[in-house]
C-alpha cells in the first residue's frame, strides 16, 4: 500500500532523515521505533506532505504522492495523520471536531452513519458530544483526535506518539483501542514512545537512529533483539 524509497527530508539545512526505505502492506500495523530526534515524526510529516522531501519517492497504492499537497493527500489518498499534540479546535464541541474530519465526504447519510460508528467506538466522547474540546482531559482529547481522523475513513492511519502525556489508566485504554482498530483491519503506521507495547501491537517495525533505518523485521523478532532490548526496553 505504502512504499517509501530513498527518502531524505529535513528542515532548512538540517537533514532529519537520510535515504530511508520501508513499506506498509494493507491491513498491517507497522511501527517506527527510535529515540527522540531519530526522525520518526519527520517521516510521517513527509508522507502527509507537511515536510517536502529533498530526494526519494513516496508511493501510495501505486501512485507517487511525494509532490502532492497535504490536502490532496488527505482527499485523494485518504491518509489521516494524527500528529503529536492533538491539534484540536478547542472552542468547538466534541461533535463539531469529529464532523470536521468528514469534510471530504458528501453524503449526509454516510456522514451520520459514520459518526455513530465512531461514537460507538468512543463511548466517552459520545457522552461529551456537546462539550467544548478544550475542557476534555488529555486522554479524552487524544481519543477525539483519533476519532476525527477515523471520520476520513482512512486507508492509512498515521499516529504520532498517541500515549504522550496520558495517565496510566488512559494509556491502557488507548492500547485497547489501537488493538481494536488493528483487529478491524485498519492499516496503521505508528510512532510511539512505549517501544514494548508498540512491538506487541505491530506486525512489523523499523528502528531509526540518527535519521537512518538500522534494523527492520517482524515485531515479534525485534522485541527479542539484543540491540532493541538494551537501547529501548532497558533489558
């Protein structure tokens, strides 16, 4: 579904990722693992068009998208990027934030049905549908950001540090939710600080270090890899 080849990107003169290549198959959960500053978030931004690559290609369902604008990637490729920091519209209600995710859809009936599906997946948000987004807890805001992304009916869902700053009880709920999305067949590209949980959830993973991929393989194999265990699992 997604194929990244020889991708280099950064900010101004600062190069954040260098010549990385990886792929994501339909229905997979693929993780990008690495320390802070390894280039994980930049990789997601390059795929969603927020950061323009300086070299390499990004192909989605057989079409090159590395020259597309962000709104084209959302509308035409249906790639939903849930960035670190949630980026909600705080003064709008929960329901209004969710509806903003459906701006690419035209059928009112389809939008209504999809909204009810999302509320069924996030019952806490259903209870707070009229509440302002900026009055929600951090965990509820993260759920809302994911819910808004699901309204796109994404072919690829990219999540950047979804558990960052959450209370332990809400982190448990988040991992249960991600497991449900995996089991429903969503294709997910995941960047997450909790490496152990990430590798337990994912099918495959790539390890980034200083902007380069240094390891790749089945998540079940990487969780037992000595380098991964020493660097990221504290074993």
